[in-house]
C-alpha cells in the first residue's frame, strides 16, 4: 500500500494506528543476498519496484519475480527475453509476455485505467519502444491512446489525429532517424511532451544519438527527453503527469 492508502484506512477505521505504524516503520527492503528488494518504494513514490530482466541470472530473476509477486500481487518486468518468459511461465502459468515490447508481467485483473496519455510514434519501426512506454503506463493505471506512424514525412497523418492528442494530459513522442516528431508535438499541444529517441535509423543516426540531440536541442517548449529507447522511463513519467492532472 502507499502511505496515502495506509492513512486513509486509519481514518476509515479499517486499520489500527498500531498496525499502520508497524507498516510505516518497516525497513523498506527485503534482503536476498544478491538483491535488496525495495518493498517500501510504493509507499514512498506510488510505484512498486519493477524488474529490469536483461542480463539477470535465471535463478535470480525467478526468485525476485516470485518475491515481488508475493509482496504486491502483481509484478512488471522489462527487457525480458523469450527464454526468460518460458522460465517464469513454468512457475507462474498466468504470466503474460509481449515479444514486441519485451514486457513480462502478472497484472491484477480489476485494475482501473484513468485519465489519458497519448503515445505517438514517428514510424512503425519505433513501436517496440512505444509499446514499452504504453504498457508501462497501463500497468500503473493510466489510460493510453496509441497513435502510431505519424512522423514528419507525412504530416497529414498526424493532423488527422490531432484532436485526440490535444485532449491527452501528456504526450509521449517516440522517434528515431532525426527525431523531429517531438518538436512538432511541442508546437501543437498545451500539455507536457516526453520525447523518446530511438535507435532506429541509418549509420549517421549513431544508434539514436542524432534523435537524442535533436530532441534536447528542440526550440519548442514543454519538452522533456528521456534516454535512447527508454520507453519504460517515458511511461513512468507520463503516469506521474497524468496523476497530477487527475489531482492524485
């Protein structure tokens, strides 16, 4: 539970002050020798810890996944491989895996998705990063509108969906090549724009560096840029902005 949820239950009389005090005083992490699970993160920040799956040993990943699921009743993993999915599925048959975004998760079925963010891509090749952002935001309770393949090489495609984009509490602009989409969005919407450079492009793209430099040098206002291919970071930040817009 978050700190707000604990205090709300105390106010409603469904949780005793002593029990609440015990929960708040917990050390905030669980020692696993090879990992210290930040079980107090949701109470501090409103977001439970997420697993970065890439490069983790099979045994470590499986035990961390199991412990977080025990603590939260759901768990999200990013950058997971097909073999990691098959490993976790042996223990948790209900686990879901999306090979496009490489998201691995068990999610509560009664989750409510509130507000609205728009996740937009310049091209179809940017969708894997966009899906990491979109599915991260959905996991954390945000309603997501997906608007893909609306890059600057065909601006009429973007204008046909502009009304939906302008209604969102936050816009995530995912683009490789020269990364111009974020600048265009910044000039068309009144909401914050999160720019996500991707490593999509030819040689002079330098694995996303050209898009990154374009985005952080944009003359449009209201744009914040995350790291190359960091869909998770964009989805997380977009959810924070969406919650603020909802007064949470």
